[in-house]
C-alpha cells in the first residue's frame, strides 16, 4: 500500500507578501499542496494570518472528515501525536436484514477517498463531458484504497451477509481546496525569475487544467487570462461563498 504515495521531495520559493490579499504583516509559509497531504511546493512567507485561517479551515475539514482512515493507514503527517491517532474505524455489518456497527482495527478498515468530479466549467458549458455531466453538475466518487475482496473477507470473518462503509465530504470545501491548490501552483512560476522552460511548462499545465487542450493565445492575452484566473479563483475562495 506504500506505493500509493510518492510525495517526498519538497521545494521552496520566497514570496514575502500574502498571495491572497497582498498584506505584508504576520506572514506564514503557504503549502501549495496542504500540509496535511504531506504538503509539497512551499511558498515561503506567502499567506497572512487572516487568509491562512480561512484556507486551513476547509483544508483541515477535508483531511479530518474525509481522509481520517486513509491518512492513518498510510501513516501520513499529522499534528496529532502517534499515540492519539485512532486505532479503530467503524464498519456496518448487515445480517438477516439487521445492521450492527463494529469498530474494526486499522488493518481491517476499508479506507475511501471521496473526490468530486465536476461537469464542464462555465466557459466550456456546451462541451460534452466524458461521463455525461452537465455544467454545474457533479458526482462524488469514493476511490477505494483496498479492493472488494477485503470486504468479502470482512463479511466472512464477522459472519455478515453484507458490509457497508460510510464516508463524508463537504463538496464546497473540497472544491475550495482544489481552487487553492490550483491558484498556488499558478502563482509559483510568477513569484521569482526562474528558467523560461519551467515557467512555460507550469503555465501550460495550468492552462490545460482550466481550459482544456484547445486554448491558444498571444503572450499578452495569456497574461490577462492568468490574471482573470487568479481573480476567479480568489472570488470563489473568499468572495462569493458563505463561510462555513
Ligand atoms: Zn492575506
């Protein structure tokens, strides 16, 4: 199971102002990928206390609520001391139509990673989605870490006809986290003069992710597009949504 997680090497870039509100006070390092997901690509002194409080709220919620089992199974970084990590996880066993929840030990747990699949974005609202989703529609896919034979084995061991595992996700919080990661990655090549090649490859990645493969523009338009991506991302994170 260790093969699932490859994130080991970190890289750093110094920014010196908050990438969300431009404040130069109370700056902390911003992990482009959340620290609770072993945080790669660290923007140093890049998030003020107020903005950091907002981003860490939705990141923390996702990793605590939705990823507790998988993070424990994979022994990922945590602020909790090893002793305080949970050692048992609930699984529902169904026998003769009756249901019983049993807390099973870590090695018997069935971790799920809920991820959100989105329909096409507004700028491409008429684009046909691979799985038929329309603009503003989404689907939640719980990604399995262990395969179904493990559930069968559990049903046999506990003498049940069927086994069920619950999972939860705050969809808006998850999407805000993805927007934050995308924003940090798009800021990354702009904060320091770095090699042209890296800059282009990163911009290409951002462009492909957001607009799909058909997007072409002049250098100037590209910059304007990037600016509007920043604005849209900022708006979706801090502006137009209700704070939980
Ligand atoms: Zn700020």
